[in-house]
C-alpha cells in the first residue's frame, strides 16, 4: 500500500502554478482555452506530423508593459499506457524557451533527465526536430522521448499557425 501511495505522489512533478512561475517569472500570465476548428487541427497535424489528441487546447500568454513576452501550450498525451503532461514554452519569435514535464504516470525510469529537455531549447519546427536526427535518443526512454518531441512539435505548430497568426 505504501508503494502505491508513493507512486501516486510521484505522478505530479510540477503543479501548474509552479511551472508558470518558472516559465514566466514575474510576468502577468493569461490562461485561456483555444477551441481549434477542424481545419486548424488538420493544419497543425500536418505541420507537426503528429496527431492532435483534442481540439481543446490550454494556452498561456505572458505579458509585460512591452507586450507579449512568451506563450506556452499544455499538452497531455499517452506515453506507453499512462499519461504525461508537458508545458512547452515559446519565445515571442516561436522558438522553444523551455519544456517542463508537469505530470508523468509511467515508471520514473522512463523519464529522461531534465538536461535532455534543455537540449530542446532554442529549437524551431524543422525536419531535425525528431529523435535520432537533431534530438538525442535516450536508451530506456524511447517512447517518452518520442512523445515529448511530438508534444513540442505540436506546440510549435500551434503557436505558428494559430496563436501568432492574425485572428
């Protein structure tokens, strides 16, 4: 019973408030829900080369007196059989500023170290943003690396095609 309780506690790695403070320290952050049209879903999936799990997306936008300082997309996906949630934070120019794993329900051994996530910083959506190409593969965490990379690709595509485009 104690092992089950310990496993349940380790599932949430970072709550939303702590993640947003880390991503946008000292900035005003607006949380909103974006409802993608079928056309937007198709465009994001084509650009990301990854399926969008839901047309309802949670987005955060940080502001200061100069305007938008960054955006973030919260994405939840299934790794092997259990869910994971990642917050992909983008700079105003659309490059990855950071990726934070908020929830991970698979065994902890399947989660790459935080240093691996830092290798995604500064990246944009291109053909090298795949494990085994420009993204380092991690032995023992193949499905997690694939899932995290696809979540980042979806966030970058969503940012470029929906969030930064004229409304």
